[in-house]
C-alpha cells in the first residue's frame, strides 16, 4: 500500500460495547500519529463521518455484517476496508485480532496488504422497464415471502436452463460462497477465482444442483409466482411481483479488503470451521 494514510473512518458495530471501547482507544492511537479519524457512531467523542469527508481507509470494528455495511459505504471509491475481529472468526476480518497499537502502527506505516473481491450487480425489470439496480458483495437471493414455494424460470446467457419450484435461489460471489451459499450446500470458491455460484434451495426439480458460472455470464430469473422477495446481502430487500425479471451479472466495481497479517484463504477456512489438520488418526 503506497498511498499515505491521512484519514481513517471507524465503522463500529452500534450495539457492541467492546467495539465502542476499541474505537475510542484506536482513535487516540491514530490521532497521536497525526491521522484524522472519523466515526459512524455519533455516541463516541470522535468526529462524525459525513459523506463528503475524504477517507483513505475504513477500519471495521464488528462482524461480517458491519463489514458489508462498510463495503456499501465505499463501493467504487477505492477505499480499502480493514476488518478487526471482535471475538467471532469471520472470513472478511482478520483471523486473529492484532493489538490496537499494532493496527495503528500498520496504518501509519502503510504496512498492510489489499486484495480485490468481485461483487454482483442486479437489475429488476418490470413491464419491460428497469425499476431498480443494486449490488452485493456476498449474494443476491430471490426467495419466497410466505408459505408458498416460488416459480422461477432460469436462463443463462440468453438460453433456458430450467424452471424451479423452490424456496429460493442464491446467486453468490466467491466471498459469499462461504456464507449463506455454503450453509445451503454450495461449493467453497477461493476468492481469487472469479466465478458466480448459482444454487436453488429445496427445488422440486430433477436438476437442481449447485452450479459455478462464469463471471462473464448473464443470469436471468423470471418470476412466475404472484410474489417473492429480492434480498441483497441481507441488507437491501425489495418486494417482487409476478413476471418480474432479475438480471444478474458480475459488477465492475471490486471491493478492496485490507489485511495486516498475511493469511491464505486456506488458513481462514481452517480457522473458521476448526478443521482437523493433524490427520484422522490424530497424528
């Protein structure tokens, strides 16, 4: 990271006491190094962040949900996001929480690495008109909103694939492959592999396996049911109507994730799922 860090935004979980405490301490450490600090929390004695404030780095004190909100703030703004683990191992934050003094020093010295993560773009078409666009770092879902399964006609690259009666369809990035898609039986995709995971849930179909699709492909979901929900990263939700069309493509704007301690994705998998690496005999 060659850019000099002059200002930092602390994106703090609003309901975790330890997050607020860490934010105050980190603010003091960064300020002592002549780095301007802003905060998303108004309850802290730190300058409140405004949309036009110039920020060189975002530091997230919270879980993966807080990371997703930071990604929403800085999408397309070339601002790296550094996630600090506060007790729960996540795939977006550091595996182990460094000391706050170590974090402040790494920021001051520009001694952290930055990786690019692909995201998804979606368009909602109704009556032939685009009425909404959005994006996701983890996944976009089309899911039922009542006791009825939903009817989805799935097409890839302008060719029909299948019609699914199902609870939902997950379209996930490599980052999202270890989130909801993984819990639903999807494959784990390494972050440096640009791909899209397409996964139906509880589908009444002879063919409903998880699929890994090219990032250059266009995925289209046509809704045959009376209603459903469009859910993006569990943050943005839209009510759908019958005959709505959802077009999914890889997004042109990558999300930048910063790391202080180098760790491969394999290390993250082992830490997250506590995988046994000593052998099945315990050797």
